[in-house]
């Protein structure tokens, strides 16, 4: 007896949506009772269908376990091979797209902007990146005079003086002697305030960690490895290794597309609204020189050289995306 196939006739929506959907015949149960099961070939060559869960073991005994395992191993290997073949087939064009992107002007412009900001205002750059990563609101905490509280104190003092004046002279004298007459306090009152400047938008391209260049290089490496393994012949590769190659590709292409998406938001960073927000935040910090122009920002910290960062051309990743999607199409299910 050999397991030669697997079937899954589960209708979309499952049992809930399809209470009357017909089941598949099971040679153990002797009735139509499952949607999932195995195709069995007996020693005489006859083909049977048997339910997935316990029917095989109940019907064929211990032999079934081994047959099921062998079938699953073969199936997993076949799927891994097909998947790797799909990746390898599309790898040439995908690698070309990745390489082209690595040489684009927008990527080198982004590198330049990042380097300029880092060298002109390192502390500001590092705080800015923290806000970009966290998506948090730019804030400045400040200690300022609380004039309102000081006025209120003055009012209370005047009231106390007026009340004191209304007291009989003898009592006033007594109080004065005891040091209980109203005394004016003119020390300044301070309060802590937090100024908020909103969130940074489109700034992901500034962050070193998980940058697009790194993501592209990782994707190119995964594509090359899949391609090389396929070219060298897969007979000596374990199924695990084949699966690991495909998983590395999946991971790196997902990260690459996500990173590229965030990178693509760079024009929003250079919108005047965002630059003005950044400049207001920067000016409220000590020792920063900031000047906002149209789609650009000049900045320096302390006595560092003033650098101007400017908007750059958007990266077009549509070619890479369609290259990768063609690989996705070859992906088989995980069952
Ligand atoms: Zn059954």
C-alpha cells in the first residue's frame, strides 16, 4: 500500500457556509464522510480514497504511518523544488532590477541627505531618527515664567492687605508684633510647559537601521543563492536546505518591498508643512541654525558647517515589484 496523493475538497466558507456540500467517499468509513484525505494505491494497483484523520491508521494499521510519512516527505521535497525553480527562473531579471535600483540617483541622493544631516547636526539627527522610528510627536519641555500664577498671588496679597486694614487698630498692632501681617512675595513663579510640533512624515529614508540599500543587497544575496543552488543541481540538497533558501528569499523580498514603500514617502518629508514643523522643533532646541526653503532645509548645530538637504527624485520600484510578483505566482501552498 502506498500513499500517492492528497485531496482537499473543503469548500470555501467551510462547514458553516456549506452544510450540504457533498463529502468524499472513504473506504474505511464506507460512506461519504470527509473533505480531506489521501489517495491510496493498494498492492494490486487499485486506487482508494481514505479520510485524513484516523481512517488510514484504523484501516491499514501501523503500515499506514510509514506510507503517510514517505508521501509527505516526497510532497514537501517536490514543492520545495518547484518553488526554488520558480525563484531561480525569475532571479536573473529580479537581480537586474535590484542592481539597477542600487545605482539609481534617488538612492545616492538619499544617502547624501542622510550624511549631510548627520554631519551638520548629529544630536538633532539622532533625536529625529528616534521620532521617525517611534512615530512619536516632536516635543520640547521648557521652564517659563507663570505670569498668571504671579497675578493671582498679587490679587490674593491685595485682598489680604484690604482685610488687614479693616481690622481694629489694636488687633493690627498685635498681629504685626507677632509677624502675622500680610507680606508681599515677589519671587518669580515658574512652570514646566511642553511644546508639541507634530510628527515627522516621510522620514524613513533617513534612518540607518533597515535602510533600503541594505534591504536591496539582502534580496540580491537571497536571489543569487537560490539561483546558484539550482544551477549546481539540487539532488544533494536536503529538503530543509531548499526550504531555507525559499524562506530567505521570501523574507528578504517582503522586507525590501516594505522598506521601498517607506522610502517612497520621502517627497512628503520635503513638503513645506513638514519642513516648517521640523524647523520649529529644531529652533526651539539650543544651538541650532535652521533655514527653510522650498523643498529644502539648511541646518547646523553648534559651530558645525551649515548643510542644505534637498528633495530628490522618487524611486520607481514598479519593475522590481512585478519581477517579484511573477515569482510569487509560482509559490505553492504551505499545506
Ligand atoms: Zn473515513
